[in-house]
């Protein structure tokens, strides 16, 4: 999580002016020098947070930025008791570096060579700061071009701003990643649409091109794809709350040009998160035209709690559609058990039931997303929503199965978080890949259209997604001739191989999750729904289904995994 310089024009250095803020006396603070490889960092100790060992200045003596940046941090902590408590509770630490080579030298096990320093310098060009695992690094001068060393001197106000931006990343992590909550993604999606329709000069496209670091998603940070927007809105909130005596930072140009006029819903989300440690209520979001009710959609059940505030019917014939509504809503209700229920409530995704994909896309345009043609259901991580349709053409969709399939997509992204906080998908992990490949090898050995020695013919009597037979007698039809069993599956049911969620086997994970959820009647009180796509084929994937069972119950992928040689270690 980094803050990147948006433009590289020479900016005039702002005079370092003492803020004269009303801050408790810190006479007891000692600047304790720590020298490594010739670089000295002064750790502030003996005072109140962060001057009790969590603030380091690693620059020149008598640099006014040492105190000015500290003043900004103090002001932010005084502004929000919720932020103050989270920063203290997580030992959030701040390092103020003269430049990136100071940082590289100090942290090296031995004095680095010039070649090593230049490589690190090149990796930091344009970066003003970064945050990982509650440690924020802020540069007083930034790497400017490939001409090493060529550092651009930052103004005091901009360094303060960077410190607040990085504090925003720390607070995001301290709150369990507010940016991972689909509610924040929905708010940003609403803001993006608002900017599309209201920004004229400059246009929305121009704003995204100019300030893309904040306004565009970070696809590799699923689900925290809007983490930079959150951190920037955090910094802007703190700056706006502390205008006295020159303020505590210089606003980024993105604030006046885009965030303030157009990002009203996400700003409200950040504001409430800072002030009260919560997300906005539906009533509060409606005030900025960002409620969860898309055009033509109404809550199925108006009671509080999951899934009552998360399930919408978007048709025009509720009486005639009651069976589909029940299948949709009851699936969400019954999927509230074990860890699956925990992830539902923590992620808080919104589920919509539409009569058709056309109706879905008419409403989803408000979130700047659209369903793929002939797709019975789809999840949009960036918008924080899942959509299920009742019919594809004249074909009735298996509502319960598709609802569970999309639940699988949310479980997929929620259950795997790396130590750095960059969340990926279970289906992209090495453990899942090992189990799936083991299952595929075993599956490919089974009889396809002709029975094997154990009397198994997995495709006998099976139709593909177009309703056409996979087999012609005891041989594969011409459509599938020459394919191994698993490749037949992927071609016969393309929903299993889609990558719309960013994962190469995300469709397989989601569908097997739907199969396994329906099977776990005893453990999770689930309905035993008939799977649509895998059919009796799903009975074979014992290793991957065992992983999913463990995730559903307790987020432990090995809980039900049979030991080797039946299944490899996860």
C-alpha cells in the first residue's frame, strides 16, 4: 500500500511553519539514537503514543519535519478516539526517512553497494510512502527519475499529508480492512457512476487518467481494490477537520478535482468509519443517493440482520415468483451457519434476484457493472454485489444452486488472507491447486461414456449446458471427441472455467462449494439442493470437497481432509 506522487513537476518547497497546536507537553520525550550502517534513526520514547517507541525520525538533525509530521499524527489521533485506540492497540509505527536509500541502508544486514542502492532507488521512483503490517514509511525526499541519485524535496505539507494517508492504510488494516467490505466497494461504484454522469470539464475519463492512483481499482488487491481511495479520503478528512494555524497537511489535487465533488458515498463511509468505527446506515447512504436498493428492487424481508438487509427481489410479479423468491431467500438464510455465516455477516454482500439478465443489467448500470450474456448468476467483487436471474431465455434457472454458487465466490475470497493483508482467492492458493490436481488425475481415469472396470461412466446420460448429450452411445459426441474427462467437464459446463472473479479455478471452487453446501444437511442444516452442472460428477472430487467442508464449518481447510495417500496434505 503506497502513496505515489501523481505529477513530477517541480513543486515549490513549503516553508516549515510551526503549527502551534494545543498538544500536551512532551518534555519527558527522549530522542534515542539507533545507528545501523551509518544511518541514524531517532526513536521517540518516554511520551504518549506514538512517542512511546512508535515514532522514528531518520533524517538530518534540526529538520523541522521531525516535529511537523508528528504534529499531524497527534492531530489525527486527537480528532478520532476510534483511530487513536486502533493505532495504539496495533502498535502502529511511523518511520520518517530522509529518502529511500536511507531506508535501504538502515534496514540492510550489511552496508549495501551502490548497485543495490540504485536498484532500490529505481523501485521507489515516485513513491512518497508505504504501509505494511502496521509499519508506515514516509519519505521527506522522493526518488524522482532514473538518474540516481536524484531526489525531489517534498514540502512539509505534502509530507504531513503522506503520513496521514499511510495512517489511513493502518486504520484500514486495524479495522479488519474496511476496504474489504463489499459495502465500501458498492459506495465507490456508486461514486464512479456519479462521476461518469456529472463530470464534464474535465471528464470522468480525464480524471481517472490524471488521478488513477486513487480513482482506479487495484485488481491484485482483491477484495481491497479500493484501498488507495480509502486512505486518501482518510487523509483528506483529517486535514479538513484540522484547518487551524495552517493545517496539518496539504490536500492532494485529486481531492478538489474528483474526490470532494463526486466521491460522496465512499467519503461518507470513511467519515463514519473514522468517527464511530462503523459503516453508514442505509438511511445515511440514501442521503447521498447510495442506498443498496437498485432501481426496481425491494427488500424481501425488512427485518434486521443477515440476510434480511442483504436480499432484494427485482421483479414485477412477486406472487407468481414466490417459489423462486423462497428458493433464493431460504438459501441465504440456511447458508448462515458455521464459518459460512461468519463470512456472510463480515463481508455483507448484497444479493439481487432478477427475472432476466436484461432486467439485471438495466438496474446494475447504477453500479457500473453488467452481467455476461447467458450467465445465470454473477458476482462483482468491485461493486460488492451478486446477481441471480430466474430464467435464461425460456430455461428456468436452478435458483438455490446459483445462489449457493455465488456464496462460494464470497467464501473463496474471504477465507484466504496472507500475512501482508493482501487478500487473494483460495482457488489461487497452492493448497487448493494441489488437491484439485489430485482429484482431476483420479477423475480422468474413470470411464467417460463407456463403463470402466468398476462400472462407472461419468457422462452417461449427461447433457451439456446447451442441453445436448455429451455421449453418442458409448463414445463421446463429436463436440467432445478426443478430450480427457476433465476437459469435457470444462467445455460442457463453461461456468466452471470462467475467470470473472479473477481466479483461474474460481468457478470450480464456487460450484463445488454449492454441491457441498447442499450436502451438509446434518452439519449446517442446509437444504440438499440438486446440483445443476456437476450432477453425479461432483461425487468424485473428494479432496477438494473436503477442503470446502472445512472452510464452510470453521475456515480450516484440513479439518475433513482424508490423509495421504487418499488426499495430499493441504
